[in-house]
C-alpha cells in the first residue's frame, strides 16, 4: 500500500486548525472525528509490509495524545462522553489496523 496519502492527511490534521490542533485547544468536532476514523480505517497493512517511520510516529502517538486532552474537555465542559467514545474508537481502530501482540 502507498501510505503517502494517509500520512499527508494525518499531518494536515496536526497543522493549525486541523482536528488535532483543535483538540489540543479544547475543541472537539464529532463530524471531523469521524473523518479521522475514516482515515485510520483506510490503512491496509500487509502481513510482511514495512511501514514508513512517519506513519508509525503519527499512529503510536494518537492514544496518548488523545488521553491527555480529556482534561481539557472537563475544563471547558465540552462533549466529554462523545470525546471519550472517539478515543475508544481510535484505540479499537488502531488495534484492528495494527494488530495486538
């Protein structure tokens, strides 16, 4: 699989006004969250396929980053339950895409 499009889309979400930049600032958009899940679900890794280092960096960091941001939603009285469901969905999707030990 050519991962360059996935990497480009995920990188864009970390840029200013991207989904993860907004999360960092305490703003959660459920519609954009679904777009993120679609990006992650589009990843198809062959059993013996090697992954680009940048893709690994973008994926492994997500669960930790999203967990750290949960505090911001408590502070801003945002949709904490919706956000927590999204975090669980990201984790489950990464398990499906990457597998477990």
